[in-house]
C-alpha cells in the first residue's frame, strides 16, 4: 500500500498523458518539428549541430534544453588524440584526477564526479560499474571507433537516472551508425623515457538488405606513466616498471528493421604499486571487466507514435585485484577483491507527437542489482545481496509562439533507500543568429552496491543536486559562433567515505552540502579547410557550501581540479595532401594533499599551472584514397601535469606520461 501511494501521482500523470495520446490520434495529422532519431533528419542537414542526448529526440543544438557539447568523427580526425581522455580534455568544465590504485577519474565543473556522478554510455549502453559507479579514463576507449560524442555538461537524471547527477557522455560508435565498410588503424608510440604504446583498432560494417551488421575491435598496450611516484611517506618507485596497461574491447551489433541487439565486452587491466595511501613493496595487478548486452525494438503503430521496449544485461568485475593492506608494516598480508555485480533491466519508452507544437515522452524501467563475493561477506552476513528499483519518467516539449518549453520529471523507488523525485524545466529560444537558454534541474546520485554494503548507517540516501543554468549564443556568420553560459549547483546529502575516530568505524555516509558556480565560454570558427575552436571554463566555491574532504583551505577551489582551464584546437589544410593539426590544454594552479607527513599530518601542496600542447602532421591519400598517415607529438613542452586526488584521501599525486611521439596508419575501405 505504501508503494502504491508513492507511485500514485506518477500513475495519474501517465493516465492523463495516455488520454491525450488517444485524443491526438483522432486529430488531424500535422508535420513533426521534432525528430525521434538523427537518422530521421533530412539529407543535407548538419548533424554536428544536432543533438539527441538532451531529450532523446533530435534537436538543433541551440534549442536543446541542456548545456551540450557535440564532437564528431571529423573533429577527432583533425585533432591529435590517443584515447577518450585526450578528447574529453577539449570539453569545457571537464578535468581529471586520481582516485586510488592509479585509477584516473573525471571531474565536472569543479566537482569530483568519479563515483557515480557522470554517466558514461557507449551506443546508449551504460558503462559505469555497479559496485562504486566509477568509470576509468585511460587507454581503454579508442578515438578511432567513435562516430560522435554527445556530452551534457550538467544534470541528466530526469531522463537517465542515478548516475547522471553532474553530466552524461554518450559515445556513438562507427559500427552503430550504419557504417558500410572496413576501417583499420594501427599506431605505435614512445615517450622520451622509453614507455612504449601499441594500439590496433578495426571497425567493420555491412548493410545487407534490411540487416545491418557491425563490429568494432580494439586492443592497446601502454603505460600510465614513465616517471617516479612518491607516496606521502616518501617511498618512491619508477612507474615505467610498474604501470603497464592492457586494453581489450569488442562491440558487436545487428539490426533488422526495428530490432537492435548489441553486445560490448571491455577489459581494462593494469599494473600498479601506489595502492591506497602507502606504496606497496612490489607491483600488483588490477582488472576492470564488463560484459554488456542490450536488445531493443522500435514499433510505430501510428506515424505520430513510437514505442521502444528494451532489455538490458550488465555484468561487472571491477577493482578485481590482489591487494596489499594499506599499512606499510602489513605489506606481507594479501587479500583478494573479487566482487561481481550484475544488473537485469527491462524498460519501455514512448514518444508521441500530440500536435505540431507538442511532443510527449513517457517511460518506465525496472532493474534488479545483484552482488556476489567468495572471499568475504556483505553487510547482511551473506556472500550475496540484491536490490531492485522501479522508475517512471515523463517529458514534454512544447513549442510556443514565444519560446520552447521543456518540462519533465523522474521518480525512482528503490528497495533499500528512500525514493527520489527529480523535476526539470527548460526555456529555450533560437532566432536566426541569437539563442538563449534558461534551465532548472534537480538531479541525484543513487547509492551504489558498495555504498550500501559499507554504509555507516542503514539510512544512506541519494545525493540531491539543484542546478541553475543560463546560456547565450550568437552566430556571427555560418563560420563563426560564440556561446557562453553560467551555472550554479548545490549538492545535498553528499555521499563520502568517513572515518569515526570515536568508534573506529569507517564507511559511506551522507554528509554536509557542497557546491560550485562558474562560467564557460566557447568560440568556434569553421571554414571548408580550416577549423579553430577555443573554450574557457571557470569555477569557484565562493558563496557555496564546502567541506574539508573536497575544499582547499583559504581558497575558493576544490582539491585537484583547476579553477581555470582553456583549450585550443586548430587544423590547417596545407597543400594537399598535408594537414597540420594542433591541440592545447592549459590549466591554472591546483592544490592537493600529497606532501610527506609532518607532525602526523599531510601538508597541502601547490601545483604549478600547466600547458600541454599536441601537434600532428597528417598525410591523406597515400597511394590511394583512404590510406592516411600521421606523426604526432604529445605534450611538446614536456609538462607532464600530474593527476591529483580531488579529495582528502592522502594519496599522492600520480605522475603523467612525459613527451610522447606517435605514428599512426589508418586504412579505410568502403564497400
């Protein structure tokens, strides 16, 4: 009865919308201003100025009710990049830091977002592991498989749920976008200190009548760093001998009319010696492994109505390692972290064009999470635990004579923690040259399996974030445009790992609120043979709540993440077939707790600003069209900015790679 009462309001909303559907079916048919997919766009439309992610329907970028960045395969081709992290560095507001055990995670708008606060998807399939919600940003996703990336720099929970609190990243691969041909890329690289990199990627797509088959394979061997690491106790070791990375990735899909089936296997395996606080005496292995399967069907019973049921299976073995105790005196003790997690999900969503100016989306999903272990027990005294969640969401897109209005909400009811309701409201308007957005959203971060298992209390709650955003953009011409936005975000009930000195208890709990506010600016100039993109982002904690776990004392900044960041990308078409590509990322001073212990405390360290510059010379059409060669230099000035831990965890900053030279051969054979 309690559950029925909780979802009663959502059921009434769904019933009203269904009545509207029925009425609309009887109405006169009118043209559709919204597009359900990018494939619905007319031939010749600029897909790079169109986005799906903000509302799950195709909209012009300037009218989408989110702060969105779109990066296309053509842009990636024109800019030096070794992996996904290199690409995301180009995006305003995105930064990176180190968690523990050499794992690099993402920061968004000055907030550490590594544990379940930014949703990463590949072809619409969620990649965040289920134990902690993390994603690993290293050499595990190749730029060469990417057709386009859509990024929401801000909340996305109203549609995408509990991993989309601070942002959403969806990678659409070449194989999933009706690619018809074969591509293969191989590149080798070496740093000035001798760290070797080798990567091979191939994408195959074939259209046979109504059947589309596609396959992407990626394998890479590389290193996290080739410099010395020193922990807070002063112990040092060279990472060239202890930080090798192995990546294996497979993405296969088949489509037949409205049916789509896709499977992804991803293994990210590495060596490390940095552990949690103190360095271990010898290196040990760490593996993140995921096996994902998704099936969906598109049914159009009426030209105004589209219904999409979906089934999804996810299996994760993250942080799978033999680990040392964090205390140096106990380094002879070994334990195995062997937890596995699975999610079974079923959902359905419907898009309905009620009138020429009004589009509705409604959806629901149910998932069941399970975790197992062999070497220990969970909080319930068993080696097995499971939970379930039911979600309902609805959205309306209304084109009024004065502006476009987006309104919607999501309701999640979980079997362990309290239910969550997050609304969103957006007002957008685009004229010939000017566009304006005013956005209000609530978002949440759902406690993960290990948050629950290691919780200090039984009442751990989802984080709740409130975000206000405003954007103004101006197109000076077809080639030149300028966009600027402001944001203000506050997160309540922050989930952090706490230690209680009075009881010696440690684990996850909700804590005091935190927040940031800031601004982002982007200038783009695109001609037929030349491109130039500049962006600048700034955040501050001034006037916002902060806590010692994240904030820098006497500074309006958070640990590890630079308050000021700028990027510059440019490509110049020299005399055919030569192209010169350039990318630069600069960041201001950063702070972190990484100096050796003094009087029992770790001292905060100032890290100098950095300027990373990458340059490549590309030769296209060697011997024949479709065979390209590029030679690149990454980090020309050899800045090697370290990855700083963006919270008070006493893990020293992890060194980056030194200057690296890379040669890449790419072959494309269309059918």
